């Protein structure tokens, strides 16, 4: 600055500013010395009013800036200073793969511990809620890990979630419990046809309460088991209650479920209850229960697995799309967001199902446990000679009857298929 003030042959450098005692002053070069300008200080505004300055580290887009800042963890110390530390290489690679998880070829053979962290990272970035990429990403995990992604799925009274996320729901494999109660699916729904797929052959508990099913839907659901011995062959619990269009003929299709231990047909259109009780006891070994069974408590079937939070996200998105924002409760929504209120409260009840259950008799059946063969032996009384002779005759007659019954049953195996069953078989 002294060079410009003392030299005579110099170009005009423009205004020169001096800061003194916290105030900014401009030096007037037209005067003879600097002292005269400093004697009469005049405050000067560097920028006019309404002028704004934006400090930019780089002129790239926001995604590039986010990628650069995403490599650091910013924290504040007790003194209020900003402190940052670099993330580990593992977290950086995990974040990059989770952002591009839909482009992965396959995850088969990948370690389960790392896959779980990758799934949670992709879930935190809401990759599974994207329209196209979410389905592809979810299929990569379900193909490789099956029941670890989701082993139990509860969609009770969530018909909107089923209609909006049907392809995502069909991608789940190796489920053991599936609750579709109060969804009004009907006989021709695509999800009911998907139940007969080999991907859901591991289902042991199936709840189809109040789904507008009829005998045709039950026949379609049991056709693969009756004809091809596949599908829901491992089913142990079945709930068909509150389906008034299921009649005595529809119950006859359930005899193909040989592993069935619990059956609920309350609120159906069955007329001859005594005959149905006798057939279920003779064909499958199910006994009518006078007391409501605890196995049919719907709180037993919950959504469990890595993707349990994804189902809640689907439900929240579909509910927000249908309900207007004025009618939503902001306080309750905030409590559910922070985990202070359970989300099961938002599930509605089935008024039609409740009326059927109150008006009709409970028709719940269960399989009795076999008696313990290792118990204490009973004392036998001496048997007379006549009784011994009759027992020998019965022992000789029993194998002959068994042979006749086996030949009859072998003939029945070839006659049991009707034309409707063949049509169903050809449709598959």
C-alpha cells in the first residue's frame, strides 16, 4: 500500500480499504497524505443492502457434494467446535453397494452377516420403496437368503398393501406363517393362486379368515396337493372361518392335508355339522374342540425377519396416499415414527367377521396327541380259552380285510380325479 501512495508514476489501483478498530475505512488518494483521510474517518459500506454472497467449495451438482461430505462424520465438541473424522473403508464400500444394490447380479454364497448389514443400509436409504429398483433389489435378497429376509408375514386387513405391492409380496420365499385375514381376496385373486407355488411349500400356518372364499377357491387351493402332491403339503394350521360360501363340498377338499393339526371353519356355510365332524375325525384325525384354541390367536402371527420394517413402510405409504392429510393425527403419527406407540393400533377390525363369530358356533378342530407308549404297563387278567380262540380267528381275518381294503384303495386312487381336477391340472 505504501508503494501506491508514495510512487507518482503508477496506475490507479482503485479504492484502498483500511480496517481500524473494527471499522472499515477507504483511503482517499486524491488528498496529499494518508493522515488527512484518517483524521476524518467516514464509515463505508462494503456491499450495498440486499447483496448476498454464496460460498461454494465447488460448482458441481448436489449429488457430488453429498458424496464428498458423506465420507466424513461431523460432530461437535463440548466447546462448540466442529470436529470431523473419516469413515472406515468398510462403511464407505457398504454405502456404495447399497446405493447400487439393484445392479447386483447375485448374492448367492455371500456371507449372511454382511448381507444383513447391506440390507439394513439399503433399507435406511429407502431403496426398497422405489418403483422399479426396489423390486429387483428385494428379489436379490430373497433368492439368496429366503427365510432370513422374512419368515413370517402378517397382512391382516391390509388389502391396500396387497394391491399396491403384490409383486414384492410374491417375491418372498420360504415363509412359515402367512396371515391374509380380512383382505377380501376372493376366489380369483392372483395371490391365492400364488399360494400353490413351490416357493410357499414351506408354509405351515395359513390364515384366510373373511376372504370371500367359496368351494371353488378351496378346490383351486388344494388342487396341487390332491393331484401332484405338491404345494401346501406341509400345512399344519388352516383358518377358513367367516367364509359363508364354503359348504360341505368345499370341506371335502381339505382331506388332502394329511399334516393338518388345527382347522377353524367357524362361520362357514356348513349344514350337516355332525357329518363333517365325523369325516374330519376319520380321514385326518381331527377332533372338535369345545374350548377356543389358542393357536388361532392372530397375535401369534407377526411379521418377522430383515424386511419387517419394509412392510411397515409400505403400509405407511399406502395409508398416506389414501387418507387426506387433514384427517391424520399428527401427534399419533409422530409417536409411531419415534416408536412410542405401537403400529398395530392402526389396524382396523373386521366387523363382518366379528358378527359371524358371535352368531355361529365355534367349529375348531385339533389333532389329539398320541398316548405315551413308555408309560407304566397295565396288569392283565387271565384270559379264558374261548376268548383266546376268538382272538386268534380275528387275527387271521384282519390281514384278509386289510388286503381287500388296500386293493379297493388302490382302485380309488385312479378314480378320485374328476373332470374339474383335470382342467385345473392342465391350467398349471
